[in-house]
C-alpha cells in the first residue's frame, strides 16, 4: 500500500519516418519515401543535413541449434545521406514566397542520390544477395545502396536485413549559444530535455542517504507516441502505468494480499505524478501570443502549466505541492503558464495518466522556443532548475504531502 513518486515524460519528437516501401525516383534522382510523424514545423526541415537512425531486424543463425532467429539492432548513421532542398527563389512566384506552403507528400521527400550513380550500386547489390532479393517484395521496395549502407554499419551481409524502422534526424550537433552561453540549441529538446533531467534526478537520489529512509517507490516513466496522441501499446494511453503500480506493489510486498483492491487503492491515493514536458517561453517577436500575466521566461525557472479544460492535469492542490517542493529545495524559481482564451491549447500525457490511474498529477515544463522545429532552444539554467525540482520531489514529497488535509 505504499505510494509512488512518478515522473512521466515522453521520448518522441516530430520527425520524418521512412515508409515501408522507401525507394522513390524522380527527374533522375533517387529519393527516400518518408512520412511526417507528429505535428512538426516542417518548413524547418528544409536545407538540413539529414542522417538516419532507428531499429533494424537482422536474420542470424544460432550456432548451437542452427536455427534462424531475428535480432534487433539499433543504428545511427550520422553521415548526411539525405536532404530536403527548398525551391530557388527565382522559380517561385511572389505569392508562393510569401506563403511557403508545404505539401507534406510532394515537398518533403528527401533526395539521397543521383539515379545513374546508384544504379551501379544496385547491380552490385543484386549480385550479392541473389535470389533472396527476387523473392522478397519488401526488399524490392528499398534502395539497394541504402541497404548496403545499413549492412556495412552493422557489420552484416545485406541479405540478413529482414526489416527496419528508421527516421531522419538533423546531423548538426547541439550547441551552447547566446552572448553569455545561456542558451542550449538542439534538436528534440521537446521532450528529451525532460528525459535527461528526470534520469539525472533519479540517479542522484539513489546515491543519497535519503533513499534508505524512503518508504515510497520512486520511478520515471518515459513513453513513446505522445506527439500523436499516446494511444499505443507503449504510449501513456496504454495500461502500462496502472499495471506497473500494481505489479511493483505486489512484487515488493511481504503481504500475500498485496493485490487486494484496498491495498492497491491505498497505494494510488498516496501516489503523485509529475507530468513533465517542455513549456512555451514568451517570444519577444510574438509576445502578443501569451496571456499578459502568464509569459514564462527562459532561464527563469520551471513552469506550472494550468488549463481548466483539462488539457493539463494541474489543479489547486497539485500546483501548491510543487510550489512547496520548490521552496524546500534549492530555492527553485517557479513560473506559471495559462494559454490565451483565443488560442488552442496543446496537451500532455498528464491528463491521460491521471485518468488511467486515478493518481494526482501536475503538469510542468521547462520553457523553450521553436517547439516542434527541427532545431529548438531552451535555457541552460533551466536544466538545473528542472533537475533540482525533481530531486526535491523525490526527497521532500512525503513531508509536503502530509501537510495537505484530505
């Protein structure tokens, strides 16, 4: 019946996912068929040096049984093999330049090479994998040179590739910017910045003396598919979180009745979730887009996100607990965000987890600009503020929660 201290975040970001039949050709060039994942600012993906990464299924033969089995391998090719180029200004009308409308099917297909050069590589590829290629309809839909590159990276033969799940990424590394090095410029800050500080906070807490006296379970939960609604087997809309609470309670309990509904209910009522995603910092060029009393600043602290229509899960009590945790921590600055009444409001995994588990939840975030761009920006100091608040959550939650009646 002990409670859980949970930090929930998500691992996915908008990007270009390779289609199952990926090879495309046009005007003498070989292209890569891609699908736009999530709600990206797709115009920011033009004129970027794009690498490819993801998961590859590989056929191997077990040396003992001589039976074929499938292994999963992660791959990351930082070579900029793909590019989505913009149309020259001289070939656009004034109206087209002003609008810069992106047709995701026609305009977002990257070029990976010239047809004449890759045809030679294709012939060599066919010679290498022989009849296996002719019998495999999936392989016929792939650019042979791409398969060769993947095989080379993994140190396998091309014919061993059974399937893949790949996406494109900007190969430009993260950088520190600003006159005083106050900004972090990087891809996928939404939401890998949260994953990073959550993990750092949990690791630091397990090394402290406080954890020995803690009778609650501290964990982080990193979900996929938040950017497309969380409705998947590994998304926040799945049974994973509720089942984790139940199964962990049972596994660590000396009580044979650990799965008793009353024991489980006791654990739920004592638990708390920090749904931590990035937040919208006020933009000096678009300050009218923020409600005048709720304009979070970069490097000015963690943001409590509130929406009375339950796009965020924050309420009066959960927000109070966060402010108290900030006060008891290292004087962590706290900011507030509410979207304007005339603007739509995004949502997070917070309301989903709260509804699925019945656990009290608050939505937080570290402020940033350019959310869902190919390259985003946040404050260096806010990484520290975020990590310190999460450490305070693990350390002081029991103390703060006991002050709240009911």
